């Protein structure tokens, strides 16, 4: 019975190692390397796009804070941005 158990463990280990070796060999081919590189570039592009969106959102938020601060301290609003900022303030208060 012990021998049969160890034979089964050996077969399972052999199959697992064989599959791992085959996958590693496939990744080392030019097609596999190109696939890995393509995935890495797509991931990098997504990260850069996400970072840019976060930076733009932060810039818009800070600009709004500065406009509000100027308006509070001076009582003056810019005609070009008064409508947009008023709508943003109403949205934040709601």
C-alpha cells in the first residue's frame, strides 16, 4: 500500500513539474517574450493613465479651493469661471 501511495505522489509530482517546465520553455520563446512584454506595456500604460487622471483631479480640486479662498477674502469672482465654480460649490454642498 505504501508503494502505491508513493507511486501516485511521484506521478503527480512528475506531471506538475512537466507542466511547469513546458510553460517556462514557452515563455522563453520569442512569442512568449513578446506576450510578456505586451502585457507589461499595457499594465504600464494603464498605470500612467490612472496617475494622470488622479493628478488632473487633484489640480482641479486645488484650483477650486484657491478660487473659493480668493472669493472669500476679496468677495470678487472671475466672470470666466464664476458659473463653473458656483455649480461646483452647489454640487459639493448638496
